[in-house]
C-alpha cells in the first residue's frame, strides 16, 4: 500500500513540475516570440505602398466632324482629281499615370519616405472614324492610306483639345488622391513624407508641378 502511495505522489509531483515548467516557458518565452514577430516600420510601409493602385486612369469621350479633301494632279497640273468626304470621328481618350514606375526612397534613420520621381502622364486616343458623302474618282479614289491620314490628323487635333480641356486636370486630381494614401501610411507610423525636397503635410501639398 505504501509503495502505491509513493508512486501516486511521484506521478503527482512530476505532473506539477511539468505544469509549472510549461507556465514559466509561457511567461518567459512569449515576450521574445512577440518581439520576433514585430515588423520594422520600413517593411510595413513598403507593403502598404505596394497596395496603392498601380494605374490611375481618367477617361473621356471626344467627337468631331470635319471635311477631308485630297487632290492629285497629272501632266504638270494639267489634270487634277479631287476626293472629298465628310468625316465623323468619335474617340475614347485615356489620360493615365502608371504608378508602378513611381520611384521613392525609404530612410529608416530619419523615418522619411521621399518620392523622387512621379511618372509622366500617358495619353491614349482610340478613334472611331466614319466617312460619309465620299466624292472621288478612278484616278484618286479612297484607300486605306486615306483612313490612316485621317486617323493621324484626328489624334493630333484631339491632343490639342485635351491640352485645352479639364481632362488632364481631372487625371492629375485622381493622381493626387492616390498619392495621398502614402501620407496616410506615413502619418500612421509617425514618419515624414516628402516629394523631392518638399515636406508633404496634407493632400493639398501635392498640388505642385508634376515632373516625370
């Protein structure tokens, strides 16, 4: 009977020691484990910046009607042959910024993120050309080359229209809204955000000349 009681006490003692050993490991080991799982601010910032939209796009539609005219002459201008048409052009226009090309530097010592280069805007024009009231002749007929000329002329004219419209301004405003996400990330971690050498304190500070 005594031997059985001794065995019970031994088992109980072992279990108690194992319990306290586990508790001590938990109390001492957990802080180190937590410390090892803490990510540096620079890693957090880099990951957050990767989540910023990679493509900022502003879209618009433009349309125009104009008269197309071309002339061919033969035998020292003795004979001339004209071709004319009314051209209706509608185009989808995109002004975009590819933020995957954005360049920035992270200074861990001074806790600063510096945007060094913002990509230049890209303008894409997708014209849909429709030709009406064609007047041509056997010696000067409408061909594929005429459509190419019309398309190139339209793109050049639409580029001028875009420069004199608010399409580019709207695209830049959307760009600034996207860049403001950088400010949210840096502010939340107590870091400073700069564009080139200017400190960015709020979204309106991004209203500066964009240099690609």
